[in-house]
C-alpha cells in the first residue's frame, strides 16, 4: 500500500514537508555509499556521498504557503479515508467526501493540543494527542470511542513533544519528550497503547528531539531527528549513534517523513525538514561510514543554555576548538535579528554569552520562542530558547 505523507505548510519559520506523492527518480542503490542521481529533490552540485541529498526547490508540486492558526492537517492510510486536524483543545476529523468536521471528543481538552498523530495501520483507529502542558494531562490516546490518559511511566514535569505510532503495530508507539528534559529521559516505547512505557533513551545525549521514523520491516531500526542533526539506533534504542553523513553538521531537524518506494524498487527514504537549512533526503537501510558518537560540530559546540525557558535572562555556554571570530546572536522565528550578544575574535576554549530578554534597542522582548545562533568561522550552531511570560 502506498502512503502519502502529510502536507502541512510553512509554519513559524520552519521548513515543513509537503507534496511528496511523485516517485523519487532514483535506481536501486547497492549496499555502498554513492553519488546520488540528480532528481528534483537532489542538488547535482552538492557531491554528497549517497547520504543526505539537498533540495532548493521550494515550489515542488506547488507553492509554499504560511498559516497563521497552528492547525495541522494530516491524511493517513487510504483504507481509513479520514483527515484529522487539531485546533486549541479540540481534535476534528472528516472523510475525504464530507464537508463537515466532526469533533473527536465530547468535551474540550484541559489544554491546547500541541501534536496529533494517528496510527497508519488499516482497520485500527488509534489517535494520539499531546497537550501543551507538563502536568499529568500531557498525553492521551483514543481507541474506539474513548480517550485515555497515558501519563503513567512518563517523566513528571516534562511535555511530550510527539507520540510516533508504530508503522505496523497499532498498539505500539514512541513518545518523544520535549526540549532539554532530564538526561536519560528522552524517548519512551509502549507496546500496549501507553498503559506502560519503557525508557529507550540509551546513550542519547540530553538534546531537543524533533521526530522519529521506524523502519517498517525491522522496528529495531529507529531514525531520529534532533536539534543537532540525525541519529540512528539499530537495537531498538539501547544505543544511538550519529547518522548525519552528507548533511550540515549543525542542522536543526524539525520534521521527518518516510517515503516507501520499495514497491517501485526505489528503496525506503526519509525526508528531513530543517530549520533554515532546507529539505534533505536519504535512502535508509545502509550503514553510514564509521559512526561518530558526538552530536556537536567539530570545532564549535553549544554546551548549555540555562535556564531555558527563562525570564528575564539566560546564559549560553559554548566551546571553540580553535581561535576564530565568534558571533552569538538571537533571532526571532521570522529570521530577524533581535540582539547581537557577542561579535569579536575569540580564543579556543569555553565561551559565555548572556541574553537579558531585550532587543538591540533595549526594549523588553515579547514572550515566545527565539533562536540563539553561534558562529565561529564557517561553522554555525543554533538552539531554540523560550522567553517565558
């Protein structure tokens, strides 16, 4: 069965994935890394070694548009035949032929819905809802006509960023914890619709997570998008290693989508949307060259941003491996520079920058999400920060 990924539009400065229904023009790849064949989703000048390929075609099969309401619309399996969306504290659905959206709950959730996912397994309608709270009402699942709170076994005081349904087992799912949560408490797995959760963080560092893809033929193979690029586990989460070959070192991944072209003998692909670094894709199932355990870049690494969320100020600690001209700046989600924190020649070693929540004119900034950008020479790293009310 061919699945078509969701088609959300550009939202809050993030590159989102859209319109991937066309086949990927690529022959079957041998079990080696190779130069990708140019296609609408490849940059023929990039020279990547069969890893992540780059697309600068922002109008592929349509024009990117923006949304001002935070609704997510997703179409799932053909046999399900329904479209789901969320807004505020409600989840709605309708069939492809209906004009009326139906509420999926009798009453509104106590907090707004921040993420919605639905199991792709045909004949099983399982809906996962993550709420914008770190209380005991953080995660719900709907099976049949009823919603169930599934907080038990998940870390207390941390939001659930997303629940990723298993591609073939409707009872299984993966919960990704939000932001810089407690070390060792990043990813959880359930085999019984969230009644119990097992920690599969393994050796994964404490870093913000974005999305997860499960290889359908072997669920021990997990592919993870993070704020520091891509990671992979081949043992169900017991151990993780960097899987970012061919992609920018400091890329911030915002979303992953699977494109299964195996029925057309074109492999199983993951498409990765990033924050400000466009869209990348790669065929999975083959090994990267020698694994690299560290998540940060070679000569620049953000060590910590604390506190985060914060009010009124936060401290950014980062490391330089060599002398370089360094810059630390804060940007809003529209990409506009808010304040420059540091711009000078810096020596190798630990560095420090502080932001007091004000713009370059000294005005207090509005509460919300910002991005701190650290640059040393040609290398750049970014991290989201949250200015609280």
